């Protein structure tokens, strides 16, 4: 597929405009394995503390050994992901220029799939965010005509912690008891803020395992007690419990790893076939990382440049269902429900299959499906099941814009984990 056709296809995809930290859109077929880390920690949300020493580390692979000039820039956004039009650029960023060149890059070493690994960190000497809130990070390159073309759009957050968030989770919900759902409630103590109309000046975002498709965007509070905002028995904070993520490991091209059946070479790729999966009928207790993935090499080399790419073959044994679209999902799939992660039914094996190019490493994954009535929301009932015992991570972000204010501040972040 040509770059032009790929971009046209991408533009036709329905993409939510919300600016959740971690929301990522890859706009080029050459870009793979985009990672956002905080001080080298893969598990932290891409949110840095304002005026701290924390650094957001960004890296990605370009599937070629040819150097390509990539630049990056940041833009402050409101809660919905729109540019903060009431701010001038020098209000929210201290920068030498509008965009900076990514000057840290290294070609892959001894890999069958050639790539170049690019990386940079924020803040740095050339660019530093000045305000809390959501930021859009755009990475661009030049096309053959010399025009600037974006290849990555991803969001991160800068938090100025001003509120205290007190979350609770229960499986005694308004729809069932110890069954298929988890109900979140929370209180936000905003005593450090001056609120005139809390319901309008405070917005919140709640995610389950950092998924964007089923996130709760600005659920309505049920009560305001002084400077304390309360959410109780809120339908928007009722989440299907799901199941623990499945796990696999591909750390070598010489032997299959965890949950692997075999690995073979068919020019020009190594092909890693996973053991066939089946829909889960019961709760599966396992120590998972809620969708996390880590690039790894078995020999202990530098995974950034020495981990190869292989085609991973996923298979879910189940009957065909024309009313559903099935996808392989994890943080590494960016929750975009794109064709790259969509499964197709194989009548010979009587299973849904997907062939996905992945970098060697450790992966959490699950099977989600969408319906014609809800094409942008993933469901687990018929693939993973929904069980109240499931350990889920809930990310809560609180934003504030005072009446007459110029921008939405990120004033609180917490990531409680529900354990039965």
C-alpha cells in the first residue's frame, strides 16, 4: 500500500477526538513500536509532574535502515483534544523553535527486518512544557515534494497535583452482585481550588486498563458538597469486569516462548505461531500487567536495536459470527480497532485468525469484538467473559478550568487497582 493510499484510508477511520494521555495514532505503515515511558518505566501513564525532574521518553522504529529526518512539536489541548486557542505558543512551551529534529537514532543490528530506532525525551534543553494539561505530540517527516507530513500523533499529560482523589470500587452494583461488573465511585477534594460552579469547572476522565474505547468521559457528578465533588452509583462509571489478560512471549527467533507453538522462517520473515486460543468460560486467575508489553531479547542484548520483528499468528477457535468484528487488543494495538489487528474467519481451521508484525518481547493481549451498533467499543463477553474477580487498573484524571479561564489544567491523577 502506498503512503498516499494509507493516509487516505486512515482519514476515513472514525477516531475519537479525546486527548487522553497515551492516545496514539500511527499515520505511516513504516512506523512501529511507539513507546512512551516515564523515566524508563513502561508501566507508568505518560503523565509527568509539572516543573519536576521527570522525563517522558519517546521511541519508535522506522522499518528501514535509511536515515529519515524526523521532527517533533507539542501543542496544548483542552479536555476534548482541541487546541487551546486562547493560549499563545510561548504561554505553554519554552522552545528554541516551533519544532525540533530527532537527533538520536541507531540502525538495528543483526536483524532480519531492518529498522532504525529513533528516540528523544521531554522536557529537554530545546523544549519544555510550562503549563499543566493535555499535550498533543506530533512527529513529522518530509515527503518527496518536501512537504511536512505527520506520521505520529500521540498525547501526554502534565499534571499539577492540586486535588485529592478518593476512589472506591465494588462488585455490588446497580445491575448485579458479584457477577459481571465493577462499579467505581469517587470523591474529589478540591479545597485547594476556588470553585464557583464545580459541575462546569471540573471534568474527569476514567479509564479501565488505559483503554480508550470504553472510557468514561466527564461523567456527571451526583453531588457537590462544598469543594468536594462526588460520584456515586453513576452509570457511566459502571464497567464490565472482563477477565485477566492472556500472555505470550517472543524473545528469540530460535525457539518458541510462552504460549508459542512454533517459530519458522518463511522468507522474508520469521513466523511465530501461538497455541490456539478458545473463548474463556471461567475466570482465569493470572498475574497479568493489564495490557502491557515490553520489548525483550533472550540473549540480554539491547532490545531497542537487536530485537527482531516476526509475524505473530493469533488464532481464536470459535464459530463465525457475521454480526461481530473480532480484534486482538493490548496497549500495543493503541485501541484504534484498525485493520492491522482485525481477525478474519478461517473456515479450514474453524477459527478467527490474525497475522501481526511484532517486535520480540513480552505481550499481554485479549480478544475484543465490536458490533454494528457500537463499532468503536470493544466487548469481552463472548471472548474473555466478564468476571467480578478480575484485577483491573482504573486511571482517574481530573481537570479544572475556572470560570473565565483560558485553558484546562490537569490537577489530579491516580491509578488505583481493584483486587478482589
